[in-house]
């Protein structure tokens, strides 16, 4: 579904992503791990079109996507969450989810003003879908709560369903468990597995190794922008380079 070919991002003299080759398979949960500053978020920004690769290429569904801006990548079937939560804080939970559907809405301003049959049908379908998504993560009872008033863990869940609302093929999750307590993390693991069961392909950046090892099908490890390992969770856990750079003696 997604492939990077010698993808590199330079910020002045700093090589944040150094000639990285990755291959994300459809229907799988792929994790991208590594120490702080390893280049994980920069890789997300490159894949989602925020940054154009300085060198190398990114392919999405077989098409080269270098230089395609994020909103177009979203139209093409890629959606993401942010390491620093990025919700519309004063808008309700439901409205945040509805905003996520924007790329899939075909009626325009005139349809809205005239309340055409098309606009009413589409609005109804959107509300039903928002309902399903809120139910999926247990946020139905908070539909009218402003997003900024939700506890941290629920804000993360809302970001995930807002990203799912555009029916992406590939969902990028940047540290979805950050700030969550142990119970919330266990629930999040189950939620991500249910997302996979729904047919989404997931790329996950996460520091919680228990979560990563439990749910990932395949793992890439970055250190100082360079890929130092890739493999199945068991292979990564016993890889001496990964242990030295990131996992430590645990
Ligand atoms: N826009 C930017 N301009 C200059 N340097 C940047 C920029 N964005 C990231 N960097 C640098 O690139 C490197 C990789 O940063 P990145 O945020 O991708 O790391 P990360 O793996 O996501 O780390 P963390 O686990 O802390 O989130 C860091 O040295 C960072 O300071
Ligand atoms: Mg990051």
C-alpha cells in the first residue's frame, strides 16, 4: 500500500530521515519505533505530504506521491492523527467527527442553501456515520461535549475517529497512547485491533513497547534518521542493535 524508496529529509545540515526504505502491507498494523528525535514524526510528515522528500520517493497505492499536499493525500485515502493533539477544541465531539468526513462530501454551498434532496440525504448519512464512529470508541454520550473539555485519553480516541471519518485506506497514528493510563492503553490496543479488523491499514508510531509488540504485524526501527532494523515483533525484541539503541536491557 505504501512504499518509501531511499526517502530522505534534510533540515539544513540535519538529516532527519536518512535514505529509508519501508514497505507497508495492506491490512496490516506496521509500527515505526525509535528513540526521541529518531525521525518518526518527520517520516509521518513526509508520507502524508507535509514535507516533500529531499531525496528518494514515496509511493502510495503504486503511485508516486512526492510533492502532493496533505489535503490531496487525504482525498487519495490517507489520514492521520498528531503527536500533539490537534482537535477543534471548542467544537463538539460530533462536529469534529463530521469535519473529518469533509473530503467525502459531494454537495456544495448551493445544495446546502436550497436544502436539496442530495444535501439532506448526504447530511443524514454523515450523521449516521458519525454515530457509528462515536459508538466505536464509546464517545456517543459525549457527542455534544466540546472536544477541549474531554479527558486526554478521550481526545486521542476522538482524533482517531475523526481520521477514520474520511474512510482512509491508510491510517497514520502518531503516539496514540501518549498520556494514557494503563487501562486506557489496554483499551486502545483493542481499539486498534478492531480498526484493523474493519479493513484499515495502520502505521503506528508509539513508545509503549508492550502495546507495539502486542498488536504489530511488522516493525521498523529508526535511530538518528536511519533504519537500523525491521522485522516481526519477536525479531525486533531480540535484535542486539535495537536493544542497544532503544530497548535497553529490559
Ligand atoms: N521542521 C523542522 N525543522 C528542523 N528540524 C526538525 C524539524 N522537525 C523535526 N526536526 C528535527 O528532526 C529530528 C527528528 O525529529 P522527529 O520529530 O521526527 O523525531 P521523533 O522520532 O518523532 O521523536 P519523538 O519520539 O520525540 O516524537 C530531530 O532532531 C528534530 O529536532
Ligand atoms: Mg514524534
